[in-house]
C-alpha cells in the first residue's frame, strides 16, 4: 500500500537519529519523542493517555520496546483516531 511506503520512509528518515545503539528498537519514551518530532501538532488532536495506550497496545511482545513494524502500526492507529 502506498501509504505504508510513505510511513516507512518517514520512519526510516528519523529512526537512526533515535536508535543510538543500532539494535532496531526504541523504548516507548524515545519512540514518543520521535513521533512528536514527526507530527509536532499531534498533542493538539490526540490526548497523551491515548498515545500511551496505543504504544502499549502495539508492543505485542511486551518488551517495552518499539520496532519499525510496531511503529508503522502505531501511526496507522493514531491516524484513525486523529
């Protein structure tokens, strides 16, 4: 899907700035920082509690870390809320 390609490009262009150890994972706080940089007005449309809840729901393995695949899912979820 074209939207997925755009989302992945946006994530890829920012990911290396946040994935300091290069393991392909971001903790929830770092992932939220990245999302707020990508979408600076997000807090005007989606409450912090909803964002926190969405991060928890996409963390399918419960490790407290977010992969690129999980980040794509998160952005899809937030786009539907927004």
